[in-house]
């Protein structure tokens, strides 16, 4: 609703829902108070209004300083408006829903609110304690402790719906919630918005004031129900108006003794945060089915971390309640390890299985096992190990196998450090967040982690004499002093004078370069220490740090290999193969050989062999050898000389050496030393000779044992090989098999059969039960027809010189009684223009033949299923298209029509037009045109239905009109006209005369009338359409001068007519 723009107003709307003519307070549908101009919102229609009838809706407004408005009380400044509304009945059953003001109660009183949709008219509540109610929003008082399920059945005239919320209400009237706490931490010096503003955990979503409220006990009113072993997200918002980050702690009194154990009952912690978030996994072997106290505590992060019973300086503590239900699910195995790469061999395993396992079986892959929940295993041998964990409880078991999880390298780390600096009192974001150095890129937490030793698995390789970039992320909270040392002599002690490699003071995220000396211990893991603390601390290698931390890594220092190699031969004949020997020093671990002209042309083996050269020439060889410290390469140019010298060594293989008579095989030449001519001999075969390198389709018609000979030659000579009794041809019985093009046909249908028999049959005998041709000797019989419905067997007997074989497929051909077709089709367009061509799509059912007739079409008939390019050049009209379809069971026909549209162009224009005079060109084409193009014969055209056009020159012009209708059909018409000079027509007996000047005129001209005129004269100015645009009466007596103003008219040609008792005279006026 919109009200005036100058004042705030109150607006109200009532609807007479019961149609009694009275707008009651309960029928207020909308109100907008103290708003200016715009009033918007929603109207919710209540249940059980009068439906299907026009109801009155009243809208009232008044100045916001007045009370009201009310529906029947006069207003001082505003107004009332009445409208009508009709409410349609809602025929949808209800959708039950509800909520309760408390799901955990210590006094037993719970208020339930119906939230059901679709207007229920009755309610049935079951509170789970034996009590029930039928009002919409009831209150129930629980008298006994327990966890109760609540049911609501909502009903209206269209049906019912039921909602059951299990374990919804937790009642503890005897104990009043969790037992009283052993302590209640106070807020000593609340300040500045510190404290807790929201706690969200499972169904708890509690928004409270900040620390100004001090300790708050919400254990009875704010609680939730969880299951042992489950993991739930928790978030603690301490942002509020807090000027700084806070430290957050959460405890659960698992043993329900009223005290919080800071070691065993601390379930969540996060420091230096404004919104702590994470997960809490509910412990097992705790007190179940009873409310337990959960304490959330926060304080400024420059203060000591909160403890469960220590007063807080600026923050606060809040208590909530959780009830833990027993877990009735089988466990799901899962675990973590402290390290997957170990140099000490000792690995700590932590069970993280869910659903409260009570039994554990570990297999560490080295022969050791354990039944502890969180065991430690010491591996005694280097290797990669798979770990198995099986967990179980009374509800079942589960197994997790983590393959190749643990890598043990007992000598893979540096010597132990002589000292490990500790973090004395972490604070305020100090510490190391990332170290990036060559192959090390390790992101960690801040100094809260204390000293960290990553030297076993965070390692990199360096080349002596080289310089490498290092970057250290120390966060954005504070500048820090940062140092890096490398134990170059591997004595376990960092010499601050000779082994410090980076110094950075009062910097955020320092970077630099480390120069590797030539004197460091090589090929050994050396410890690298990174240490960072507050600006001005200038840490030393073993100095404990106030707020920051130290981290250890490992580096290996060495040199790349010195590359050298030799070959088994340097001069040999084409087709020969040689080997190579790596002679590189400095512990190469990788090799990349290149053999241009050789086969293969490359290798990654240390000692490659069988490198063959098939073409004469001189060849180079290259080797790149690498290790962890880099690579070097050497190329021996023109190392190898390959000579052209060998005679071929003939040899061959066959695709098969034992097969059935009549079969064909192929031969493959495997001669060496590059033969280029071949002469084969195959006694007993067809063909029995060949000059191809790899002849194929060599067929043996008769059984027996056959010899094969090959002569292989090249310019250096010829070699012959004969393999006696190389081929064995066996007598084999045929194996009968066949297929059919269609095994299911209609009665009178025909099929064709294809022989698929093997082992070269030479005779075929077919039997077709039920067919019009019961037998056939053909290999692939066709035209086998079946006139009677049913299922029929087919038998094939095949024969060759070795014997016969037969196969019978029972009920192989299925002959059906098929219905006659049902004709139908669709044209690509049913309304076209003369000369258009269209396509037709057959949509018939069960048709096998098609006969089309196209009246007026070209072609006029077709037997295609989907005929295309049928053209209609006939006169406009409606033409029939007929389709007759048939199959073995009969035929059917359908006739549709195609309309050829018409278009006739008609123009209306005079035969003679005047130069310089605009003319209207009009048309009356049928049917109505939708596009027009006028060609005026002088090179100009227009696309309007009735254009106005002016010819500039006298002459004869041909005017053409082209029109198109809505179906795209087009027609044109032309007419010749003559354009002449415009002249005015005077009365033949007129005694009038006058002069005009100036003419042409810009708008004002003078009319000089001759002497002897007296009386009243009519003066009229007309446009080219004959419309009067200026007229007036002029009284004259003798010579007269009349001033006329047409400056308000557009530039054009006009006529001036003077009419009186003596007649009339007309002259042309040109206004420019």
C-alpha cells in the first residue's frame, strides 16, 4: 500500500473472515505502523474461514500520532477503503509439525507449539508419559525423570498427518539437571566486550550477552542429547565487541562428579581466536542416560589459558547440559599415526574408530600385534609396512587395512641434536607457520606446538658450492628475530659462529639465500634448525624461546656424478647389436642414454645391452647420469662405425603348423642381416611358391606332412633354410553351425539362412519343418517362406572328406499372426506457396509396403516409405495426398490435404502525376500482405504499405509493387505512369488576377490584388492532399495588398485559391 509522501502513517487491514458483516479485532490481517509512503508485508489466511464467497476487506490509514485506526472508528486525517476477496478452500491434508520451549527440563513443565501446515482443525498430542491432549498448543507437566518421545496427529476435513520425535524431551525433576558444579568461575575484571556471545553444539544454539553477565548456568534450560562415540561440531563465538582474540576451552563432566578434570575431561580448545570452531568426539565408558554438565570458558588471549575452576580476568564461563545415550551400532574402524615415515622405528598409533569399540586387534605388518586401544610399535628393520586394525563391540566388528602405510628408514635421519629448545610461554601468534627450502615445503601451526622435529621426513638435497633461496613464514601478528643453522660437520652441535646460515631481525616472514660450502660432510643427513622469537630476542641454537619456537629439518649435501662410459664394440657390421658400460663416478642413481640410429634409441638402464644398428654409418652416443644432487652429461661424437657387410641368415615362422585340410595359413620372414629378396617353396600347397617377404593365404587341400623352404638374399649373398615336416595337415570333421536373418516373422514371411560351419564342409543338407521349401542343398539358402503360424525346427547337416556333423535348433523360427497395418503420415508443411517442395514422413504401424498418390504434385506418386522433394506447381487450392500401406495381413489407407496458398498484388495510382507534388501510393492486395516493396522506376524504393513519394523530374516511369503474405507467398504488379509539370486550374470566366511575392517563400508572402475588385473574397491555402491548411475572408475595394503567414507549415508545395463573385483563380506556392 502506498500513502502520502509527507508524513508517517499507521495502516491496518481487516478481512471479514466469518462473513458476519462485523470486522473484529481478531480479523486484523495486516498492519504497518509509523511508516512513510510504502507499506508492505504478507497476509496469512487463518484456518476455517468462509470459502467460496466474496468477503469484505477494509484498508484504513491515519497519521501515526493518532491511536488506531480501528475498523469502525472515524479517522482524523486518513481514510478508509473497502475491497472484496474470495478465499478458495484448501483441500490438502495437514502436515504435522511442532516445537517445544525446552527439550531439557528440570521442573517438568514443557510448552508445546503447533507449527502444522495446511490448517488442521483438531490435534491429538501424546507426550510419551501417559498424558495426552487435544488443544492446539498444550502444556504438559512431566512428573518422572526420563527421556520422552512426543507424537502429534494433526487433522482437518481432508485427512491427517502424524509427526513422532523420538527422545525429544529430557526430564530430570529429581536431580534438577546435572548435579551442582564444584566451582563457578567468576569474571574478575570484565572489560570491553570480552566473553561468550554464542555457543552452538548439536541442538544447542545459545545466544547470550558477553562477559558482562559473568558466570551463567544454563545447564537445565540449554541441553542436548548425543550418543557415545559420535562426533559433533562445536562453535563458540567470542567476537561480539571484543577488542582482541580469546582463548577458548570446553570440558564435559563425563564421570558426573561435579568437577572437571583438565586432563581427561577437556574436550575442545582453541587459542587466539574470535570464533572457535571444531569437533568434539563423545567419549565412551562415561555416565550414560543422565544430564552431564558441559562448561565453556573464554578469556583474553594475553591472559593464561582458562582452567575449569579458575576465575577469569576479562572473559566468562557458561554451563550447559548434555545427556549421553549408549551407542547400539557396530564400530567402524579408523586410526591415525604420529609419523608415516620414521627414522627411529617407533610409531604411535591412535584409535579413532567410531561407535565405541570395546576390543582392538592391531597387526603392524612386522610380525608384532597388540590389543591396546592406542599402542606404540617399534620397527626393527627398514621397509614399508601395511597396518591392520580390527575393532569390535557387542554389536559387531569392522576391519581397516592401510596398505604401505609406514616407511621405516632407521638410518635416514641426522644424528641426535645436543639440545631441543622449548617454548616457555607461547603468545599472540608467535612461531613458525611454514618453511620452504628447495624440496622442503612444510606448513605447521604456530609456536603453540613448541619444538618440532621434522628431520626424519622433511628433507632436501643440496649441491656443494651452490646458493639456494629460503623463505620462512612467521605470520602477520608480530615481527620476529629468525635464525637458521646447518650442522655441517654432523657433530650434533650447532656452532653459532660457523654454522649459522641465515640471520633476520625484526622481520615478518623473512627470506634469504643459503650458500653451501665445499667442506660439509657429504651424503649424510645433516640437521638444519630454524628458530624464531619476538623482535630483540636474538635466539641462539640451544636457547629456550619466550613466545616463538624452533623446528628441525634435514639436508643432504653432495655433488652430481662425473659421467663416463664405454661400448663393447666401436666398429661392426649392420644388423649387429652391442652393449654399453657406465663408468660414471660420484654415486649416480639415474641414467638416460641416447643412441641415434640404434634400436632401441634410448635407455634408462645403467648397463644397456642389445642396442642394434641396422644401417651403415657413423653414430654418436650420449649419457646423462644423475643423483639426488643433480646431473651431468657427456656425448661421444662419432663413437660407432657401422659397416655394410653381412649375408642374410634365413629363418621364418608360420601362423600355424598344425591345422585341418582345406585351411589356409601365412608365413613370416624373420631372417636377419636385412634380406631384400625372398623365394618360398610350399610343396602340396596352393600356391606352392611365393616371392613375397611374408606370404599369406597359403592353403593345403590334402592332409599330410609338408616341408617348407625359404631362400633369403641381399647384395652380400643368399642363405637357404628348409624345415622338413614343418606343416602337419589333419583330416577334420566339419562343425555344423548357422544363423538366420530374422527368427521371428509374420505368416507368409520369408527368411534366409547363413552357413557358419567350420572345418571346410563341401556339402550341405538343410531341413526346414513347416516351410514351403522343406529342404535345400545350398550353402546359404534364401526365400524360405512360412505360411502357417507356429514355431519350427531347423536342421543342418554338413559334410567334408572326413565325415559329417549336424545341428538342430528347436523352435528356432517363430511365425506370428500379424495384424494389418494402420496408415498415418505427416507432411513437413501442410500450407505452402505455389512452386514449393515438401517432404512426407510415414508414421504408419506394421506396414511393409507404401504407395503414395500426390494430387497436383510432382512426382504424382511414390513407393518410398518417406518420400521427399514433392513439388507443387499447380494453381492455388487444396490437394489430396493419399497413402496406402500393406503387409502380409492386409492393407490400410489414409488421405490428408495440402493447401497451396494464393497472393495477388493490387496497386491504386493515377496514370498521370505531377513533378514536385507528393503522391500517395496505395495497395489492395489479397489476401492481406505483411511486407511491401515499392519500386518507383527512378532507382528509389520504399517498404511501406502506402508510401508518399515525390518525383523530381518529368517523364515516364514504371512502378512495381512486390507483396508477401503471412505464409511467405509473393506476387508483384507493375504499371507505367507519366510525370508532368504541375499547373493550376482557373475558372475560364474568371475576372480575377493577383500577384504573389516572394515565391518561393520562407513563410510570409504578399498578395497584390488588381483594381476594380470590390466585395468579400475567400482566400484558401491547401496542401498537396487537398486539405485546407489556411483560410480567411478578405473585404476589398479597389487595389488591395494582403499579407499571408504560413511559416508554421512544413516546407512543401501548396496552392492558393481566391474565390469571389467574379470567379476563382489558383496559384502554386513553394515554401522552403
